[in-house]
């Protein structure tokens, strides 16, 4: 089973996770820029973070044979903080970087006017930089958030097939399926979506335009739940081709629209982060 996790926050995971993921069949990941769990106080903390997403993390992943890509954005939660809004001005230089395969995570947290503005501005950046967009749907009032997100996407002029709405569930999937947008599902131990529920949705809606991810972060999450979903699909009677489509070919197709997806085999982990000492045992 080959796996491409299209939404996982590896900054919050250990190297042991990379090792376990590689052993489970994870060959590639996309790491979206997101909230770090506490407020950031200025643009500099974002640029340092973005630099790590395009430099340090690809190096760390490469030691285990995992190809790492990123999406870059001002996340919805911090779009409400005036100290963070100038991040929008520095995004263009990151959106031109190799390995950046989409604008994201963008969208809604609390559906405020500030989030409206940041969402629209970053969809415009996606169009200008010819990149797909990864849209975070809010954890609260999700149905209204999805409806509003679809309206903003329609107004932006971006091609719907270049947009994925993530963190969907049984309540929201039908509305997105009626569009040409992609459907993203985050598999979690307790919340969002489970492998058995995901199997039922695949039975009902099919495997086209579906992205299944672990979205693993600092909270209770599991970077191997993509593998568990594939195993659940097999037990439910889905074919190996169905599993490969959902867990590999679909994310390759979606992020391949960026023109920057690099899945070439690379057995040599060459240092790409100036001054790192990890290959010397941290000494």
C-alpha cells in the first residue's frame, strides 16, 4: 500500500513518526501552514516557520524516504490578529518557492469579517500564482461554514477543481460533492472522521475527488490513520485499485496541478538546512 498524506503537520511530530509512517507505506506528505497552538506576535515568527516548512522539514522527512511538500498561508484563526495581517504581504515570495504546492490553510475559524478578507485575498493569490487552494472548514457551525466557503470560492474566480475543502463530515459532504471542488477528510482518533465512517462515505459518494488525511498535529491524533483507512476499505470490499486511488493517485492529481510535485526516488538524504547537526547525533 502506497500512501500520500495530503494534510499532516509534521512540525509537531517526532522523527519516530516519520520512521513509523515510512514503514507503513507513507511515501509523500503535504504539510499545510497552520496555527501553532498559541498566538504569534509578529511577522518574523511566520517567516521563520515558513522557512522551516520549505527547508528543515523536507530534509528531516528525506532521511526516511518521505517526500515532503508544503502549503503556505496566513491561517484563519490568526487572520483575526492585527499583528499577523502583514503576513499577507510576504506570502508572494513563498508562493514562488519549489515544494510549495498550494495556498493553505485558508478559510474560516469563526467566520469574522477579518477572515472574509484574508480568505478572499489568499484565493486571489492562488489564482495569481497558478496554485491550488486548501480550505479549512470551521470546527464550529461547520454546515454554515462550508456553505459560506463555497460562496467565496465561487466569487473568487478560481477553478473549483483546484480547491479542496477539508475536514468534511456526513453533514457537509453532499454540498461539496455537488460542486467540482475536492473533498477532504481528516481521520482522527476521537473527532472529525473515523476509518469506518470514511468507508461508509466512500460507499455513498465514490472515490473521485476524495482526499483522506491524518491532519496529525500536537493534539490527540495519529499519523498512521491513513493506513488504517486503507485497511478498513479492503475489509469492506474495496479493491486495491480503489485504495491506491484514494490514498495515492488522488492527492498526486490534486497537488500535481501546482506543477511542483516532486515524487522522484531519493535515497540520499543530503543536508539542506544550514548549520544543522542532526546527522552528527545532535553534537
